[in-house]
């Protein structure tokens, strides 16, 4: 049984992906949330089990997803430590900024912990998620986490020391890309295109470009060169972006996010 403590936006997105992909059936998932109405609505939609407490999740589930706000972790783990110690489930944390070492320090035993960081695009099944596990997590358990993450996007296994860097280019970057798409659309509006049409065109172009990067064996700059005809419109725009410091601005934004983390 896969149990969720907390049924916020990210937990809901994960459950949606898990059920839609066929990785697990609704009856193989249990949820608990202090907001019982929220848990009830989610359970009815996907055919989930509702448990009465976080302690019941910790006692009965062989995999437990901690999907509560990071500041609640110490109190939550202290409360369910007894059940976790006896049951020894795989603990999956999706809390930003809470390291495996921190989570371990809140437990009275050597728990099996995997840290996962999805991004907001999990809501539409298009997330990229980073994950890493404690030394006592088995290959089979790590494989399950990978499959879990791939049910709502793509997954990368990285060293925990790289999580701050991942957070910037994987977690924060959707906001940067949203800004880029909106800027493209606003420029089109300035030149007479309706905003809704402009957003559809800009978002579609970015989506296709991302797909090209993922599926091509060529370097991104090789792809740029393919679009830039000599003396054409694209090279004119590329030169303008470079003159205005586009690449430096992006790198500075990533560094600012890493420094803040």
C-alpha cells in the first residue's frame, strides 16, 4: 500500500499520474489529510482508501509519502515515529529543502528514506523530478520511486549535493519559462495578434523545442544554427537577444536561485 500524509496540489498530481499510468490502482493507495473533506473528495475521484490518522498510514503502508509543508516535518515525524519504527516502510519525502540527514535526525531508528523533488508541471503530467536515496534503500525501492516519478513526467537520479542546482533549473525554471512564453505572446499582441492565439503559438513552440532537445542528438546551438538562415529573421532576433544579455540573465537567475537555496 502506498500511503500519502497530506493531499495538497503536489500529492494530488502524483496520485493522478500513478492511477492514470496504471502503476497502481486506486485501492492500492491510502490517504490522510487533516482537512478531511479534501481527502474525501480525492478518494472518491480515484477510488482511494481513506485512513483516519497519519499514524494509521505509518502503521499499515509499506511506502509512505510525506507530502506536508516542510515546517510540519519535525512534529509529524515525532508523532508517527513509533509506527514507522515497527513497520519500517520506505519513506518518500517531497518537501523542498529538507535533506535526508534532517529527516533521519527526526527519527529514532535508521529509516529508509528517499528524497524526491517534482516541479509544478506534475499537475499536467509533465514534471521533471529529481530523486536520491539513503544508503539503506534497495535498488528495487529506488526503481519504484523512479517509476512513481515517471508516472507524471520524467525522473533523474542525482546526488543529493546537487539538489540546490536541480531546484534552480528544474524547480524554479517553470516560472522562468512561463515568463518567456508570456513575453513572446505580449510581443505578438503588440503587433496585432490576439493574446489567446499568441499564447497558444508561443507555448506550442516552446513545447516542441523542448521535445526537440530531448529527442535530438545534436547540441542546442547546432539546432539554433539550423533555424538561422544567413541574413534572415531568426539570426536577427538571436543577435538582439545576445546584445541584450539574454544568456547572462538566465545564468544569473539560476545562480540567484541556487544562492537563495
